[in-house]
C-alpha cells in the first residue's frame, strides 16, 4: 500500500492523521503543503481536494480527505491497534471526545478563521482571547470526561481517536498562550503522549516542512 500524506506541519488536522498513521505502524511519504503561501489554493491541490484543505491522503491512487474520515478508514483497514474501543457505548464516548475538538474547537480557530478575524481588524491579543475562549469551553468538558474514563490516555490505558485529536489541540493551546492550568487531566494525557514514539514522530517540529524561528 502506497501512502502519501499531503500535510502542513502545523495543521491540527494533518497532525491528527500523522499520529494515526504512526500508531498503525504504516510507512508514508509526506508531501508538504505551505498554507501560509496558499499552496492549498492552487489548481493542482484543488484537483486533489475541491475543498482546498489539508490533509489529503493518497492511497494507491485514491484520494481521502477530512481527518476524521481518514482516521476511520485507517481503523477499518488496519484494525490493530484499534483507535476505537470494541464496546459500542465506549466507541461513542471516544468519538464524542474527538468531535469536541474536531467539530467544536478547531473549526472556529483554524487558519481561515484567524485570517478572517485579522481582516475584520481584530488584533493579536483579541485573536488569542478568541482562541482561548473556545479552547476553554471544549477543554472544560473534556477535562471531566478524561477524569472519569482516562487511565493514562484520554480514554482508557491505550491511545485512541480521542488522543489523536486532543494532542494537536493542546499544541495549539500552548502556541496561542492559552492557560492550561485548569486542566490537569488534559495536561497529564498530553505529557504521556509526548513520550509515545507515534506522537513524538508526528509533532510539528519533527516534520520535513517545519519552520523554526
């Protein structure tokens, strides 16, 4: 199976997929997409993904988009180790945790939204306050869920889809100076994941297109 991930180094959605691919032990090539330079808006990229968003995963010539759909495909085609628990109730809980990040936090904080806020005249402190608000709302719910069901990771004692989504969002929170003091369970999970090879290899700083100040 030939896998090529069109990935932007600081893209949360691409980061999630890198974690998933690494957890599954799959080899893949990285095709960097420079979002700052608008490479995702080119006709060539639009031919891959009409939505013009990263990531895109090419699989033997077929194209997959949307990070959660890609991670679902990964779990269906490479079931070991699983990203979702066997019990249907537990699967729903893990999906709910992942969707708090992927559906409620990230969409209002991504690069498109931050650019739109800038265009509307919102300054950097204002943008950071905006980001902090939505992260804080989502993390408040996740903190309770992790405290109830986590056992080293967000749900149980092994990485799941929830961790694939949570860890990139913690990275974003730290990047935008969001106070994580109120979220000890989330911070503990992020610290545990940082020591896991699959998460470490997926970290933005370890990508071929990473830019360091």
